[in-house]
């Protein structure tokens, strides 16, 4: 008789837990980076980036870390 202990997680449960943890850490790193760079962005840009990071699980944080940090406020003509 093959018994399975319900208290010991299966390999796929462990793998999905690791994936979820990595995605959560990635989103947190992106949001902290966004918060530190918020002075360089307009309020609309910052809001859009926060929504992108939170609503698009993998691509949002990666996009901010790869492209968004380089965003600058538009220059004001004197």
C-alpha cells in the first residue's frame, strides 16, 4: 500500500511556491525602485508604472527595471 503523507508537500507544490516567491520579490524590488525614482517622474507616469508593475505579473516589473528607470521628466521650455 502506497501512502502519501498530506503534511509533506509534493515537488510541484514546492516548485510553484518558489515561483510565487520569486515573482513577489521581483514586484517588491520594482516597486521600491519606482518609489526611489518617483521624483524624476510625473504623477501620471508614476501611477501608470505602479499599475503596470502590479497588474502585469512578470513583464511589468521586468519592464520597469529594464526601461522605466531611465524615464525622465519632460524638459520645460523657458
